[in-house]
């Protein structure tokens, strides 16, 4: 094939693996035929359509809402306002951070795009037309847009709905040992500090958020087809919020057109559609448009960070301290484990062996859309990795050290695992130096540096950027981690039918990760049942066990572990049944993939399929052993898992225009045991494109009045095939010691790890210590010219 | 108003509002939900269909504008002999994850290969550059199209639905 090459060559065609290995996806035949089942594909008889009226102001008092004209529209069936919802006790809903959020505004609007009214009509066009007929009288109030001004004494109070509130402060949180860290800094040879902003970005899945709500008037059962990454958590929340009995709620998330954290939360539109269905007695579909998605649903990042790094004169990193101002928007709706208001940001010590570390995070309200934890961020590990990997490059610049050598010198050594970092994490396993060396070898690092020197001599700007990241994923141990009181453990059920075919029911929710394939492979690996004989059921709360869903790369670390455990339970039961079949003690049997056989007599054995049939037959079973072949489990992870990787980015910068061309990107990932390398590579590819996008293009910005300037794909720029290179991948394998199959999760590694590599490369090219993302041509030009604005 | 559109080789007639978009006509009126919708501003390309063999963004084409023309959607890619090589290529090379951009990507690829049976990596990237994918980072889409170029005999392409304009 032409110039499309990866460093790791594609393997020769091989037999379909019974277990782990490259396996084409079971999902694909329906997708390539256009037969996916996305929410907007749902058509029900008599279905109505909803549309949301949104606030044009960032901050304003609502004086009146007149819905007369909208209600008079011949195709309109209902107009719902905050007043309607107040009557039902639904005007406000709890957020995933124990705050409240307006479903439809009653007193004030607090960000541009906030939900004000909801129209239900016979068709999509009529609903949109009628939204335009609603007359809202606003009294504009001064908005709080700059988070750095949010705590100033004269700043307007955004959340005056909360009794006694006098400011915009949400929380202060810290991790690490402040005194110990300050002491190390006081004695260090070198201290480098740097302000940086991880700007507000948006996950922007190509499918926007939406739902179809159908409240059966007779039996009172609510079925909600919804773009949700966490169907079970949503069901429980609807029960808690709306007072609906939980057994009368069914959440279905069939196929989801990308999530990336955007589809974790419950949005007002979903609640309005449910109310719309209750009010009209008909199914109601609501699907937001792209502007609504970008302007109102969960954004990501918006962390103003000040990092400091202390080191010896010869480049031994001693300590890191960080102060963060976190912009959470108008409602604190970030999705993260309750104990961690800054997510897992405190893994900012990264991959380095430090003597001390400390961080302080302050969260504030602003008149912007709520959110903050999204976009494949692993609960803010993105921000943490960006901070430390930028700081290491700043230190390298200060010391005149090579960034690769400086990293190599400070990486946690393999013999230090399990490694206790200074902010409370226990890293499970890793071989960091081997991983970095491998990336440098694939890149031809030393040769690249020589090429760079030659080009510099000719006035050409070439940059080489590195990052080495450690993730913490798979939330999480129940005693430490819950969301709104729901422990982060996940269930799994496995049933082997009489003919040896199986169905596994999982609690997590694929958004393109290929769960129907990889979970079948886990069962296949453990039981020897071919993956094509294993049906994976997901995305329907009536059909699957409880669990908290897919985000924070938790599917494989938590639910994948549950699948392995449940398969082992079935295998143990199969052993007893095989013993009865062979008239030997189960202890005398040995397992090989797919069958139990008599130790020392391999010819004497029973396949899992034979055992399944016998389990459902008339075979006399030992006392206390029930028939059939099935098991259930709930997996409570003992620790998180710690995927890691070394990334190298090579860029060329046009000195005249500041345009950055990403020429090469080398990614060596270690996610422990690899279930399906094809899918892993796909996950990495997608995350790398995210990183290039965030580093160079993506920004949700506002003007001083709080108008969102990034409300369409004409303004919120995402990378196309022309902005990204042919990725070059490698991998190492360091299994997790505490995960049943040693797997660590891969879904977010590349999104977390790649942005600093790109930024470091650009800054390396132009010889500037720091500039904030996105490094658009204008910003690069400005950075190259000492802050002078680029000519228009 | 009345529109008559040849969709995947079959004449389809509809009574539509003048503002009715082609993407909604295909999805809501004909039930061809393989054509997706993602932005309304012609930026994302999940709604790409072939109009007289050319890729167009059906979110910015009125159904009325397509009247009298031939439209091909993802549902019309598979022929009597099986999947189009492009469809098979996307499976072989893991060119899709969530599947949302896939129909549009495949139709653009089909149009490219009809004109240029042996495109380079750069030509493929340029051809799909008006469309977004948030999952794959594009490399496997490029490989999928190359796979299709290298396996033109797989499946069957029905000339009737790829042909140019109808009267």
C-alpha cells in the first residue's frame, strides 16, 4: 500500500482468535449498511417533537414569559416553562456534583443557551417555529465571564438561588503535603514556574444529545431512548429526581454516535421530553442541534493553572506544586467521584519519582455553560498530564537539558512498583524507561535532533515534542468512589445456553469502543467459547445488571474484570459438572481453553459445550449443585489501573505565517494485557487526533458579554484528515497485577497524553517557553514575535 | 410541494414543505436512517449522500432541489453480490468506531473511487477532508479506502444507482 504505514506492521491474516487477538468487530456489519440504531432513528406511532427555547443572555433576570402565541400554533401540543415544572417540583434538578441545576429557568438565566421553555409539537419544524413565538422579557445583568474575576468582592453573585450565598466560590480542595513541598522548594537549586490555561474545549461527538421519552399512560412505565453513557445511573437519577418508581423506568441506549464524556450527565432537554410525554400522553422526541450541543452541554477543562517545579542543578526533579482556578460555569455539574471535586487532577506528579508534591484547586461559578469533566479526560488527568509535561519542558529549557534525557533521568524505575506517589495514588505497574526508549527508537530521536539542528541553521522551524503520561482509570473502589452516592462497582451476568452458546449482559455502554466484540473475547478467552458464539447485551436497563457506565476509561478495568470473574465462576461450576460427567473428583480435573480433562489423561475430558448440555440435562449433580450453567457477579475494583505511554510529535512551523504542520506522531502505549490490538490502535488513533485538535484548533470562547463565540462547527474547529498525520504506533505490555486479566483500559490515553507533546513540539520549534492552546497560526506568530499581535 | 427523487434506483414521490431538507426527507419520510445528521452547517459531513454521483451534504440541500435527480444513500451501497468494496474495506481496516460518520465517509469514498480507482493517501485525505470523524483519527479510514481500491472485485456495484443524472 502507498504511503500509509505504521511502524508496527499489520499482522498476517490469521485464524479468528478464540480469545484475545485481532478480531473484526461484530458491530460493523450493521454500521456499514446504515442499520445502526441511534436515538434519532427511533420512530414511534404518534410521536411528537420537542424544541428548547434558550437564553440569548449570559446573565439576566426573567421578568415575564408569554407563551400565548406559541400555544395558539395549530401544531403545538404543549408549551412547558419553569412555572409548569415548579408545579411538578421539577424546575431544578440535582447535578452529579451535589449542586442543583435549573431544568427550565424560573428566576434568572445564568448562561447563554440556558433552557427557558420547551415546546412539544406535531413535527420538528412546527416545534422550532413555535419556540420563536414565545416572548420572554429579560432584565440583563452584568455577567461574570473571566474566572479570575469571579471571586472579586464587587462581582455579581450568580447563584443567588442558593440562600445566604454572597459570592461565586464553589470549593477549595488540596492534595499532597504543603509543608513538605514548600520545604523542598526552599532548598532547591532550580525553581521554574509557569502560568498556563487549559482552555475550555468541547467533546463534540458527531451525534448530538437527544432522547425519545414515552410514558405509557396506562401502566405508567417510562421508556427513555437516550444518548447516555450511563443508562443505569440515569435510571436511578430519574427515580430520585422525578419520584418515578425505578422499576417503571427503562433506559435504552442502543447505538451512540460518540460520547467522549459529553453523554454522561442528564440534560434539561431529557427531563423536558419526559414531562412532555407525561403532559401529552404521547412519545416525545428531542434532539438538540449542533449549536445547542456546543453551547449548553458539558464542556471540558477550563483550568487556569500555575505550576512550579523544583530540581537540582543537574536535573533531578524534586517537587511540584500547583494552584488551579477551575471555571465550572453556572452550575457545578461536573461528573466525578464525590470525594474528588477536582477529579483525579492530583495525579499531576505524572510519571516521575518526586520527594514532595502539593496542589490547591479552587472552583468558581461563571456565567458560562456548566460541565468540566468530559472529552476523554479520565476525570481531569488531561489537565494533570498537560501541567506536568509542560513543566518538565520548561525545566528542560531552564537547564538547557534535552527533554528526553531529562524525562529518562526522572522516570519512576520499574523496581519501584507498586509506587506510592506523593498525593495518595498507588501506581500498579509499569516499565517507563523501556516505553520511552521504544518511542525514541521508532521516532529516530537522535536523528531528528540532528535534522532539527540543520534546519535551524537554514532558518527553518522544526520542533520535536515529547510527553510521558501516566493515567489513573477504572473508577473505582467503592469505599473511595461514588457518584451521587452510587458506588462505582459494575455487575455482569453470563448464561451459557444448553448448546454451548452464551449471552453476557454488561452494565457499561459502548459509544464506538466495540464492546460487543471485546467482551465476547474476554468470555472466549476464559471459557473457550468462540466470540461469535457469545452475544453481548448492553444499553438497556431492563436487560442488563446495574453498573455506572462507560467514561473515565472504566469499561475494561471495571466491567471487563467483571466479565472475566463471571466467566471464571462459570468455569468453576463447569468443573464440578464435568467431574460428575466423568465420574472423577473435580480436583482431579485440569483446564485447557474450552475443556476440563482428567489430569494425566488428556484424552479424557469434556468440552464446555458438552458440559453446558449436561448442566441442562438429567445428569445427577453433586449435592448442593444447581443445574444450568450461569453466574452473576459485581466487581468492586481493589485499585485503579495505571496505563501509560510515551509520545513524540514532530512539527514544522511556517516562520512567515505561524502555521503548524504535524509531520509525524509516534505513540507507544502500555495498557497492560491487550484484548483486541486492532481496537486498541483505533482508540489510540482517535485520541491522538483529539490531541492535535485541542493543541492547535479547538476553543470554546466568549466575548465580554458572555456570548459564546464557538457555537457551530464553523467556529469550533475540529481536525480533518488533512490536519493529522499517519500515526506511528508501538506498544509495551505491563499487565496490571490486580486486574483479573491484567488489562488497564485504553480509551482515553491518547487524548490525555497527546496535547502536551504537540504543544511542546511547537514551542520547541519556535524557541518560546510557553504559549497557551490552541496554538493557532495567529497565536504562534504572536508568540514568535514576543506577544505582538499578528497582522490581520 | 411534490418532489420526485430517484433514491437508490427507485423513484420516490413525496409532498413536502418547501423548506424540507433532503436529509429529513430521506430519514423521516423514507425511513432511510442510515443517512445521519450532525451539524446543519455543512461542516461535519455525516449527512453526505451522492446526488447524481457527486457527494453532497444533504443537510443543506432542499428536498425540492433534489427533485428530478438521483440520490444514492448508504442503503444503496450493497449490491446483489454483496457488500461494496468500500463497505468491506471499512470492516477490514477498522475504519469505523461509533459508526456515525461512516455512511457519509463511505459514499465519498465510493465517488472518489468511481473517478480515481487508485487514489494516493493524500488524494483520499483531500476527498474526505470536508467530513469529520471524532473516533478514528482518519488513518484507518484512509486504509479502508485503499483496501477498497485494491479489492475492486469484492462485492458488486450496481451501475444503475451510480449512474449520472436522470432526466
